[in-house]
């Protein structure tokens, strides 16, 4: 009797694991589609703004670079 219960228990566990795998696959597919849509909008916005979406971050880097160059010029003179 214990072997039959164990067998039924294993079958139900396997069915549950299969259903959970299907749910995870559907979730992964939805995430892939959503990520693709977000990337597409990112590309479109970047094209419409001539790639200036992250200009604030780039501007800070160039300022630091210009400061360094200016200091080098002052040291030469």
C-alpha cells in the first residue's frame, strides 16, 4: 500500500513540476517581449533626440577632462 501511495505522490509531484516549468516559460517569454519593446522605444527616443539622452553624464566627463587640460597648460607656462 505504501508503494502505491509513493508512486501516486511522485506522479503528482512530476505533474506539478511540469506545470511550474510551463508557467516559468510563459513568464520568461513575456519578459523577453517586454524587454524587446523597451529596447525598441529606447532606440527610437535616442534617434529622435540625436543620441543626447545621456548628455548630462557625458558633459560631466568632458568638464573634468577640460579642467585637467587647462591645469596642464598653466603648469607649462
